[in-house]
């Protein structure tokens, strides 16, 4: 990714955030006192859906001719780009469906968890396809498992940060007994620290320069 438009950078990051939110919210969905977390779980689902809508819009800015986007799925057998677009669509569809069901219906706990698991799985596969898109032989520095680790670590880090921030914000507005306890805070800190330890050593070194004559910023990967 030596010459990348900013729309692609934001599309990737926003998509990772949406997938990370769905992963990070799972412990609250399967908690014994899941009913006490239902309100901010639903808020997290709304945010994830909104983020994927933004990501979908951003993806069109990267295309020379957005009208031809309908042909992007013609090469699913061999193209990771086509697969990425497919799972972007599936993930967004599942998020919209999930939010629609939660808004208009009151599903049972098992059905509720099943919908969330399927939606989260779509997000996990989306991050996988995004990472595979950059694991190409022509760029040896990216063609390794560390690229996939970076993608999933980023998703987990920013997704967990959002969900924990939402949890604390909502918890501080409720009664004392509903606030996050010491064990929860310690566990959350350990998780975030572990993810950061994985993410930072594998983070790509980049420089951002202004390309004279072409009036654009250039995102360059350092060797």
C-alpha cells in the first residue's frame, strides 16, 4: 500500500472498529446478568451498523468509477478483493437485520444470542478477508501472519476501547450496584494491555509526505 487514498485507510479502520465492537460485546451478551447490559449492548449494535454504513460509503470514494462496483463480485473464486466486498455486504446486512429484529421484536435469549453470534462471525470473516488482501508475495514485509495479527489486534483494541468506554459511561449513570466492579476493571485493563502488547511490536512503520505536483498525501510503508 505505497500510494493509498485516505478513503481506503478510513474504510479499513472503520470496518475493523465495527467488527471489534461486535467481538468485544460478546462477554456482555453471554453474561449471567445480560439483562442489565441489554441497553448498551443495543447501543453498540446501532453504532456498529452505522459505522459499516459509513465504511460502505467510504469504499466508493476509492473507486475510479463507482458505477462499476456491481462487477466487483464477479471474481469470488480467486480475488480477495471480491470476497472482501462480499463480506462487507453480508456483515452490514446482518447488522441491519439484527437491529431491525431487536427494534421490532423481542426475541428469546437463545435466538437473541444466535443472531449476535452470526453477525459477529461475519465481522470476523470480514477482517480475515481484509488481511488476506494485503498478504501478497510482491510485498514480502506484508506476506506473513503478522499482517493478520495486526488486523485482528487493531479490531480488538479499538472495539474493546469503545465497548468498555460505553460500559463505563452507562454504568456511571446507573445505581452503584450496576457499576463495573474492581474485578471487571482489572480484567478489562489486562485485556487491553495484552492486545496492545500484540499490536505495538507488529505495527507497520509509516511516513506521510506531501507529493508535490500531484497535490495529494502519500502513505508509505517503511522497510
